[in-house]
C-alpha cells in the first residue's frame, strides 16, 4: 500500500510571542500582564501552582477567552483577533486534558471526527480515512494501531495518541499545546507519549507543554516559563533535574503565614500502638494500588498528590464510593466493609470536594442540613421534634461560627466557607470518629479557612482521626501531622510534617527527581 | 507495573452475557416456533412475514435515527414514542380523503403526509427548542395525535379501495413484496444518511456524547432537530404501508405498533459489533419481532400471552442495555 504523503506531512513550527496579556474575571485578575514566548520548533514548558494563570492562557490560545489587553505576535505578525477560528487558522492546536473521545467509535472515526473525508458522491471515504489515520499514528506518533479498533478497547496512552492524531491530522498544526497530557497515564505509559512529542519536535512543530510534573518538564522541555499569580516570573533556559528546586522556588515565592494552628507533636510510638484506622494494600485495580497506612486517634493525616495521582480515587475508595479490588481497611483492629451507607453508621464520614453537589441539600435550611445524618436523635417514634432539632442546630452553628447565625437560612445562600462548616456540623452532630476531608478549603475565603483549620485541629484534639486530601501543599504542611505522597497511583512516601518544607513536598508530588518517568 | 484498565475476566464474561441476553432469548423463541408452529418456515409464511413487517420496519428505522442522535440512554436519551400515532394519523387522513371526501390519491397524500411531518416538527420544537425530555414530550404528542386521529375519523374504521394502495398490499417486484420494497427504500435512505455521510457521523458522535460533540464543534441542536424530522418522514411512509396492510385505517392501531417499534429498535443494538442502535439492526429487529408475532398466531397462543411475552422481551432488552452501561464503567 503506498504511503499517502499528505497525511504524514506537517507544517513548519510557529514562533509565538505573547506580551502583556491581561485577563480579568469578576473579582479576579487571572492574568496580570503575562508574557509567554515560544520559539519555532522548541518544546516549551509552562509551570505554576493552581491559580497561577496557566489554564487561562491556554484558553486564550484556544480562543475560548478573549484577552482584555496585550499583544500576540505570530511569526512576527500582529494577530488582531483572538477567536477560536483565528487561533485555529494560524495553526494552534490544543490537546485538552480530558480525552474527548467516543467509546464506541473506531480509531479512524475518532481521528476524523468533524473533519471527515468524503468521496465524489458526498459519502464518507471510510477506507481512505482509515489508511490516513493508521499512517499518521504509525509514522508521526510511532503508534501502530488498526484504524478499525474501537476506542474502548485501547489503553489510556493509546487514546491520548488518538486524541493527538485528531488534532494534527489536517497537517496544518504549527503550535501544539499539551495540557497535562500525562495526568491520566501510568508511569510506564508516559514513555510512548514522550516519544510522540519528541517526534513532533523533530518535524519542526512548536510545542507548549503544560504540566505539574516537574520531572517531566525538565526531562522533555528546551525552555520553561514559570507563572505565579497571573504573571511570568521566570524563564529558564536548558532546564535539567538539578534545577527543579529553582523552579519550585519561583513557583511558590511566598512564605507560610500563621494561618495554621500549632500541632501538638505526637510520637511515632503512639501512632503504632493504638491504630484507630488502618489501610492495608488497598487498590481499586485502576487508579491506585498497594496503598497502606495506619492512623492513630487524634491524628491529622494528609494525602498529597497531583491530578491523576489517584488521590481523588483513593478518597472515594476509602469512603466506599468506588469498590476496592485489593486490600482491606480496619477500624480499631477489625476489618470494615467500605460502603457509604455503612460508613456513616460506623462513624466514618466524608466531607466531599464538591459540597454544592454532593454534600448539601442547597434548598433545605441550615437546620435540616445539619440534622440530616442524625435524624434518629431528633425524632421520637419517627416524628421529627422541631424544637429539639433547632436547638441542636443552633448549638452547633454557634460552635462552628456559621454566619448568618439564623439556622432557618437556605444552605444555598451561604458562602463557600460557611457551607463547608454546615457539612462539618452535620457530622459533628452524628458524632463521627473518622473524618475524611476532601479539598476542605476549595472556594473558601481566607478568613473562613483559618476557622476551618482551627476546627479540624479541635476535632483531632478531641480524639477524632482526620484525613485531609488536598492539592495545596502549604495547607497540608500547615495542618497535618503526617502526609502520604501519591505519585501515579502509588504511595511513594509518608512524610512527617515537622521534617519537610513546602518546597520539599511539592518536589515529591511533582516527581521532580523524575525517577518514575520511563524514558 | 501498569495500572492500565483491565476489568476482571469474570466481569467481562458477565457483560457479554448481559449484552446478548435478549438475542439469546429471541433465538430460543424463534427456534421453538420453527419446530412447533405449523408451516412456520414455509416460503409462503416467510413472504407473509416480510409483507406484514413493513410498517413496523419503517417505524423502527425512523426511531433508530432519533435514538442514534439522542443517545441510547433509556430515560434521558433520544426516543420518539409518537411515531406510530403520527403514522396512524396520516393513514386516517388519507383514508378519510379517499373514502369520505372522495378526493384522488394525490390530494389525499397532499393532506396526509404533511400532517405526519408536522408532528415531527412539533417534537423537534419541544425537545430541541424547549429542551423537554424526549420520553415525556413525545409521549404527550403521541396522546394528542391519537386524539386528533379519532376526531378526524370519528373513531370509526374507514375502508379504502384504491388501485395503487392495493398494489402496495399485494404486489411485488421480482418476488419481493411491494410493501417490503417501500421499507427497504426507507431503510436504504436512512442507513446511507446515518452510516455513510458526514452528517451521520456527527449525529452518532452527538448521540454518544454531547460533550465530545460540542467540544469538537459539531452543530448538535440542528442535527438532533433534523433527526426527529427524518423519523417523521419515515412515519409518513409508514402511513401508506399501514393503510395498505389494513386496506384502510382503524383507530387504535398505533398501540401494538408502539411496543413492537421500541422492541425492534433496541433489539437491533444486539446485532451490532459495538452494541449500539443502528438502522440496519432496527430493520432486522422489526422482521424478527413480526416473525415472533406470526409464529404465536400460527400456534394460536392467546393474544394476551403474546403481549406479555413481548413486554417481557422489551424489559429484558432495556435492562440489558442499562446493565451493560453499568458493567462497562
């Protein structure tokens, strides 16, 4: 079969200079005169903490957002517009973090979705599309696949490569933006993706590589731009593994404040002697495997990990939202079954990350939300005792400092921080002993944050065991006694908070040493 | 160590059984009929089955287009329950025009067919324009349209005798019954549009995942609206087939068609490699469901039992589809 040249050819790389880019949203300046400079044919890394402005600049590159101010020069020419069509026309292609593929489509159908080739009669040129898709995957991405294979029969890395092929098959891509491309991949699979990306570079395409994994960044990138608070703060030439500390310093650039209450230092013996909650070799067969730890009463235990590290899945697994494939969980030495319905009964409770969706009945009053998990205690023979319910809710609202204090207010009208306190209040009312807090301060303002931290510490001092899963390294360091570090589904280390800096924790979660990246 | 997805094999085996369950039961039933029902496999009976199945086949092909574009989720996905009622409305108007008003066939079609298309337009408006759930919206139009049919026909049977209509009932070309040819024409047109054109590829993507489709920049609303229009066009052709099969129109003939149409369409998904509803699967499903009805009639099984069995089959198909979805997650 002759190789169709058109399919495997790519356009020369784009030089893109973005200067003084500003983008504001109500109440937030997401980009504050940021610069980003990408040379033709290089792999350019972009790093920064959550909220640094990476996503915003990707959306501007994709034409999803229009910039408020700033210039974009494409190959030296001023780009007037900024709509999706303009960006597409100059050859910018975004490889989104989400896979965006239809499970029961074939590889060829997925690659050509929205840009199908047709024959003379307006029908689909199926054979030709299959041939071109296969040639592109094989020659450009080094991924020989049968064009007839269904997406659902592919591994995650192969799906990612199909997604890339779909963005590049028209041969007009000149700058490809990869947004966290390795997030859903296991360590062994990243190598294939890197081969494909290096291949694109060898063919002269410019690449912007956005990732939290610093080990990958220094491994694959020619230059790296660091964003912080909506601005570029540094551009590093020739990054290498010895420079990750430098990158982390640029990323954080702030001191820990006294947002966090002082932790009573516990001894290792105390923890081992009386484990209140232990996890042994837990795995879900997919996102995390072989996770073991043992927690004491009164301990605050952190779980750190990037998107794709299996952190969210582990929390769901601990609460029983996702069935375990291997391992077991014990409470006070006795194995327990993981099931949300039993979890409440056995005193293990979850404060979910999306509390607006999963944690609160927004249309119900604060009282009702607080008493939801302990209706038995405010009822007599199945009838609710209004006075008792209100008294109880009011007492907890006082304790938690929920504002406004009126417990008749609809939960949906409260601020994020106060909603979080209502969810906490419900579990306090249910007298839980093990608290699973998933991203407890997302969308919570700084004042309410300090109160939540104080509350969590009080819970622990009162004998509860608290597990905090968070993407915020500073929060974990400030709040926890020990922290488990997850990288690509594996618990690689449990660190003691007094012995590690924020930089050190970030270096571990971002796999800055690059040990686990297959090359 | 790789953490890549690989479901335990016992689960895959179970999923395979679940997705084939309806097909297995249907095969067993047909095998039983072939053995026990007198003359079931005679050429004459097989031709009769093809002839009988035309209205159902046309409606099922039409429904498959809506399901493909709206997704095969049984509750929130695409469905058009008003298709049989719309087809019977068309048949009612045409027979009224022919037999009561005394107009010619051309005039009768000119009144009848646009009425069916108007039902499709109403569904498009309700589902795409206003955003109602297809299941409830088309159930409501179905009831309304049935009422309209009864008004027009005064809730009476209207006999029709017309040369062309009679030919559709009895005629054939090269041994293939004329009514089946009508069904094959509708099938060919819809199958080409859905499975062989860009529009069809987009419709399939839209039905599979609205999110993927809109991120790819496909015109979701327009395509879904058009799918209801195409289904209505199929119902308009079905009106002629229904008229021919019954030599006129009878009020209430949409009721058995409704159940069989849904059964045939979703059963069709079991024939496809990807376990999705397809136009050709719907056609095949319609023929098999009609074969089932004919076989039971030959065995003189009580009609209420037949309804019960068909109801059970449709539940099996829907439960299997829902389980399939869950097992694959």
